[in-house]
C-alpha cells in the first residue's frame, strides 16, 4: 500500500466520524492510575472473541458491578473471563506498577501476554490501549497485508515511517476502514450473528 492510498483511507475514516479515535491513538499514553489500567484490561477481555456491541454492553455492566462492590458473576456467565476480570481487578495496583517498570514496547507487549485471558493476538489489543506502539494482526489487517504480499507488522510500520502516524494509528485506520466496508480493495467478510443472550446472567 502506498502512503498516498493510506492517506486517502485516513481521510475517509475521519470523514466517517472517527477523527476523535485517530486523535486518541496518536496521543495515548500508559495509564497513570490502577483503575485506568484495570478498565483497559477488562475491556480487552470482554471483547475477546465477541461482537463489539455485545462486548460493550457486558463491559459496562461488569465495571458497574466492580465499582459498587458486587461480583461480575451477577451479570456475566463466562466463567473463564470472569475469573480473569476478578484477578486483574484485585491486583490492579501491583499489575500497573509492573507494567510501568518495563522500559521498552517489546517488554510491555510480552508482559501483556502473561495476564489471564490475554492471548497471542489480544496482547496487541491491550498493549495498544496501554500506549504501546504496535499493530494487532487480526483478520482484517492480515487480509489487507496479504494483498500487498507482506504481514501486518511490516505494513503498519512502513506506513508509519512514511506518514508520521504511529504504528497503532495506522492499524486503527486500516481496521476501521475495513470493518466499515470503506476499502475497495477488500470484499466484505460475511458476518454470522452470534447468540449472546446466554452470556448474560439473569437476576
């Protein structure tokens, strides 16, 4: 992909109402407070393998429970994720201190993978939200990179160097454009609706 084509896509994403997300990506820093760290980690765990809109509803309910001293098990039935969420919430101060003690993006990225329910792909999502300048090789980015006979990390790094945007920003711009169907290079991925009702606890 040429820098010119990337800039075209970037303008499309901005015009589509996502300029504030681009600005956020360009300026995101490591969290200063344990609460902020926990929120980012829990958000990524909730989003793992789920529809974005459904995950947001679950995340909001989980955070409300935690902040009011209730168990997230009241609103979320996924045992593995709930266990991870509780572990991170309880250890948030210690975990943030560990994260901040690491000096390089590479160290912080590797550390993210040690957290419960954070895997080899979701570590990139979490690291990005914690201020690490990296790209997440998800299905959209991998498809785009394959069109240019490269990989996600190489593509995003080269466009970052050519345009001055952060690697994480390039990742976001390309992901958003692809997810919204704004990239003529890609054919849409057929979406299969997910049954999410069973993930919510009834009260």
